[in-house]
């Protein structure tokens, strides 16, 4: 193989690799999709992995730390208890720098008795060696 052909091949590969770099919008949509899937399966350990250790939840009732949030989730996701089926829609993602993004959209939690909780959410994510982690949510 000639050196010129190798150089052209390498250049093509580098351009393709650059063009297919990870897109934060797609990554966050995948994170939310995985979170909903694990929620729906009742996998509490996987749900826990969504949150950064410094996570804060801001609600009308007050501010919850990561520990408080995880404690609430343990109570909600008790085996045999209906914790609803979670889905997200109308997701928008805004870059806040190289290591942070903000996502907002709609969430829906449907229960087996046909009740449904619909809300808007805003979540800030931080990039970690283990992927994007939720660090702040306003619900």
C-alpha cells in the first residue's frame, strides 16, 4: 500500500471520527432513556447510578440532598409496590460549557390504577469519567 494511499485513508478516518464525535443532546437523551428503562424495571441500583454524589433536588416543598433523594426513591421503589411507568418527552438540551449541560422537558409517570403524574423538569448534568450524571434537578 502506498504512503499516499495510507495518508488519504488516515485523513478520511480522522474526518469521519471527528464528524461522529459524541453529541451531548443524543447522550442526554440516551441517559434519560436508560433512567426511564431502569425505573420501569425497578432496578434501584441502576437508578442510583444516574445521580452525582453532589446531587440536589429543588422542589416547591424544599431542597433535597442526594442522600434524601435516594432514600425517597428506596421507599417509592419497594418490591411489589407500584412505582409507575416513567417516560420523558419534548427534551431540549443546552450546553453550559465543556462539562455541563442542561436538559428540560416533560416527564410522565403512569400508575396501574390509571392515575398519571405529568410535570416539567429541568436537570443540569455534569460530565464524569462514568458518563453524564444529574447534579441538580428542579421539578
